[in-house]
C-alpha cells in the first residue's frame, strides 16, 4: 500500500527547511571558494605589476594575447565533463552503485584526455594558419607555439567534478591557490632577475601544470577513500555499458560554454589586432579587475549544480524555484555594489596594475563592471535550465547573442576603441540575461502546473 503524501503543516515546515538548507549550503560552499579567489586576487595585484615593470607594457600585451589565445583554444575544445559527472553520476554515488558511477567517471576521464589532445593540435594549427591575420610577428608565433603544450594539462574537469560531487570545496580552493602562489613566487624571481617574456610565460605554464597534477592526485585519493572498490582501469580503454544521452548532454553544455568563451576571448584578440598590444593589455587587465570583483558570485556556480541536481531528483519544484529566486535577489544586490565600486576606484586600480595612468580608465572599468553584472545575473538561470535539460534553448540563446554582437564589436570598437569593445560585451550579456529570465519563469510555471495535476 502506498504511503499517503504528507501535505500538512509539518510538510510545509520540512520543505522550508530544505530550501533554506540548500540555499545555506550553496552560500557556505561558495564562501569557501571565495576565500581562495580573494587570495588569488591578492597575488595578482603583485605578479601583474611585477611583470609589467620587468618586460614593459607592449611585451606584457604580447603575453596577454598569447595567454588569451591559449585560453580560447582550451575553451573551444574543452568538454564540460564535470557537469556530466554531476548530472549522471550523482545518483549512482549517493546510492553506492559503484559500477554505474565508475562507468560515468571513466567516460569523463576519456573526454578530458581526448579534448586536451585535440586542443594541442588545434592550437598549433591556429598559429600556423591565422598567426599573421592576428598581426603576430614570426617571433611571437614561435613563442606562442612553445606555449601550446600547456593545453595538455589545462583540463581538470573530471577531478574538479569529483571534488564538487563529494563536497570537498576546500580542497579545490587550496589546490588552485597553490598554483597561484607558485606563479607569484616565480614572477617575483623574474622581476628581481630581470628575465624576459619567455620566463614569465613559463611560470604561468608551470602553475597550470602543478594545479593539474594536484587536482588529479586529490581526486584519486578521494575516490580511493569514498568508494569501496578500486577504480577498474580497463574502463578507460574498454568502455562498459552505453550511457543513454550522455554525449548529447556533454556536447550541449560544452557548446554553450564554447560560444560564450569564444565571444569573451575573441574580444581581447580583436582589440590586439585592431588597436595594438598595449590596448589589448589595458582591456585584458581591466576585464580581470571587474571579473575579480564579481568572482564571489561566479563561485556560486560549482556549488549550485549539486544542490539543483538533488532538488530535481527529489522533484522538489517549489524548493528549486525558491532557491533560484533567493539567489537572484542576492546576486542583484551584490551587482549594484560592484558597479558603484568599479566606477569609484576601478580606474585607480587599473593605473596601479599597469604602472601607468590610463585616460578614462574609470569609464572602461565601469562599462566592464556593467557587463560583468549582467553576466553574473544569469548565474541562477543557466544551472537551472541545464539540470532541467533545456540544453537546446541555452545553445540557441548563445548563438543569437554571439551572432548579433560580433558585427557590433567591429562597429563599436572603431567608434569608441576599447570602451566600444566593453560595451559590446554588456549588450551580449544583456540579451542572454533577458532570454534566460523569460525561459526560467516559463519552466517554473510549467513544473508547478505538472506538480498540481499529479
């Protein structure tokens, strides 16, 4: 006989506690990640000025263009396997179904390895085919080519997915900060010894390699401690049973991120091509400053996914909608503060970081802060729509925004320089925010109607 559903006051109180618990866990895990980001930001306030003072603004601009290119290639080829691990592996892990969990994990590891190899090949081919179109000299192309092996160890998705799935956010924060600390120490050595561009690029690559190695090691230890049976390595080479829908989900979520990353990184590359390496450095550092300001909100994303998946699996639609609304209110209040702070001190921070006065620097950082505000305002929507399997809609929205704003980038950049490039970002994120808001409201209304009819 089926147990009658509890619909009395006790059930309402339990639902409210569950909603508060999910919201509290999201904020708690986010606070851990924020501490790491604050430490990273403090380090960046040291290593960026040291680098600029050592190699000059133009060479620093070259370095930023190479790093941006490497990150663009990584973003274009990296499949979001951590989302697949959480989406498909969470229930297996909670229910201690080891075979199913290991099948999902092996898939994610294979995806990361394959995407890293593809990234290296694409990166080298891109330099050979498009280096001259980007305005890079032969020497810059050679330096960029030597930086491409970094792509082999930039993908830490499966290991970060393990840490997020098991709630070990402190570990991921510690690992990331360790890599930043190594880069800061290496940069200080380069600053004191007056080393050149190659050394500073090497220190950046070294920090990424150490993060990759540490993430892999920590994830392996967590698996050994949290899962009873050892990982069957044969699954990496001889896949087990077929996982329905996982490739479609992985490509869908990844392509959505690829479109966003492409537009974000291409802006810096186009500024470098059209306006010069110095302007590229100013734009990139200004972007980093405003991104650092909104990073506390961005760090909610890894904490949101596990909670949203859990609420979805429990079919707690009211709780899911309540958490989305509370997160949106929190982020909107935070965003207003960020824009005000960026307008007041953003220009001064930009001058300090680049060791040079930038005309209208506060205007640039204010526009970039507005762009970042519209970006983080989407944070509750994209994870919600992802766990509700609205992947196609996410793709369509990103395609619309990218298609509309790439022509605008050329026009506004010619009209207003780097401020025009920043304004284009704000327009793109504004389009995405509006369309995500409409769809999220529609899906929440639909789930309520379906729940009421059951």
